[in-house]
C-alpha cells in the first residue's frame, strides 16, 4: 500500500470523540467543559494518555498548551503542527475544537501504525482557553505562544468569581515548565467544524477558508438609579436595564443599516440588583462585532458607541463602553490553502472556498507560521449549542484531508 492510499479509521475517531464527550457532557447531549476546570483537567489527562500510547514526546508549556511530537528524520528542520482546543462553551457542543484535536490525533495514529517516517517532525497541540468564556479574551494559550499577549497579563485574567487564570492553571496541575514561546513551524493546519450554514447550503463536504473575520469585543456598563418598583412613578426613573435593552436592539439593527458582511451580537448580560421589585441601577453587557474589513469593523464600533451615548442621555443613564479585545482579519497562507483544496479534490471530496466567521487559534498561529484550516459541515449551521453536530463520515473525510496535508508538508 502506497502512502497515497493511507486512510484514517473513522470508527476510532468517532470513539475518541465520544469518549471525550463523556467528560463534562450535559443532559442535553452537549458539553460543559470550561477551560482550566476539573473537567478540563480530566480531558487533558485523557489526551496526554493517548499521546503516550503513540510514544510521542510530550511538552506542556507555562500556558498549559500541550504538545505531542513525533520525530521526523530531520528533527532540526521546522516541524509541522496541527491541533485545536478541548475546552468548550457553557452548554456547547461535542465537536467545536475537539474535532481538530482528535482529528490530528487520528492522523498521527494512522501514521504511527503504518510505520511511516516523515522528513520533518509532526506535532499535535491542545491550546489552552480558546473559548475565552471563563477567562477573556479568547485564544489566550495560542496568543501567548505566538507572542501576541504577555504571559503574566494572561495569568492575571480573572473569571466572574475572581479566580485568576494563573491560579486555575496551577490548581489543575497543567502549568508546565516549557516557555510558552513560538518556535519555527513549517506549516500549521487546524481542522474544525464550520460552525455556520454555508457548506450545507452549497452542498459541499470540505470547506477551505481563506482566512478569519476580524473581531472586536467590548463591554458596556450602564448606570441608573435603584428604587422601589411600586411607588416610583414612571417618569421619575433612571432604569439602567431599559437603557441597556434599547442599546442591545440597536446593536442588532446596525448590520442591516451598515451593510457588508458585518455581524454584531450581545451575548452576555449582568443586571443589578436583579430583583423583580427594584428598578435596576447597574447593567453590564458584552458586544461582539465582526467583519472581514477591519476599518469597516472599527467604524461600526464607533457608530455603536455614539448610539449608546445618545440613548444614555435620553434615559439619564450614563454609559461606559470599553473595548477589551480586538483582532484584525486573518489571511491564511495561499500555498497551504491551495494544498487543502487540492488534497480534498484528490480524495474525491467536493470543496468550497470561504471565510471563517468564528475566531480560531489559527488566527494567532497564522501571525508566526504558514497556516491553513480545514472545515466540515455543521448540521443546520448550529454551533456553541448542545445540538451542535457533524456527520461522522464528514468527520472522517476531513481527517483524511488533514492526514494527507500533514504528510505532504512533513515530507517537503
Ligand atoms: Zn473552536
């Protein structure tokens, strides 16, 4: 059997995904495995066990990023890297991130059991805190590794209960000794579910993203005046929640008014004191704005700020809006993107050129190494929800594309 005929074992990939789905699985069939929690520790332990089974050289860095390396014939040459993340959203799905880690694992298992030697070392990675739900911003592990964020700043990020990233990492025993610092990477491939409806709509099996939309994350703080819900007349109120509600509606309306590929979302809100018979005096909510065009995204953020100020003046509720994170749009390496496309075609899979609306670790790795992604369809375009799913045969198809992309990059 030649190297071209090599295929992953779809059943084994499925079993691996199903095994991980039991760690932090929800009654609704989804996942609740926030970064650096006890569930995350268990999933990491499983992953490390699987890396050991393949005899890989394991490195855990000071951000908790886990690497498993399979030596090539020329280990001094830049290595080929692939992976994604094992952390999930609250009530997220079984595939987001996990498919990229298990797909790379399955590719390495296939290479290993067929005793295939490669010129370059191939490494697999599980990045820490891709989701950014517990510790914002997203992609902290890959962001520090790529030199975009400072390690100590990342350690100081706190969750809603005040626990810091550094403490949580220490507590689960995954604060490694290796510096979280980039090294030469010849090619990085991240395999992922699409998380949107495009592939299903066009009826193609493999998505070939050219890059990732730029993202701005802001936090808005609205201030009102608390008072008794009964005696306070309607015209004497400064209701922070009502002001926030009007702002949220405007965030939702703006993309239609500004046009282009703009999307804008309010996904998280805290209301204080959050009692049915008190007029709310403090509200915090998040704003997520995305576009391929960075200056357009910045204009949209400014437009939203202006609107918030107008609403705040009208309602007598001061507002403060802080941008806590932004990332410009990412363009992947055209050679690697071409390779994904060609490999998918050679394996007989229909494919489609697109952009990614979701952020990925690839966005930071792309800044320091040639990068490409491989997408497979999300049924109904649903993701970050418990019903998130992808057909097993598509999972297998994408893993085969990844396998052959890895082999080609590792042998050049
Ligand atoms: Zn993901």
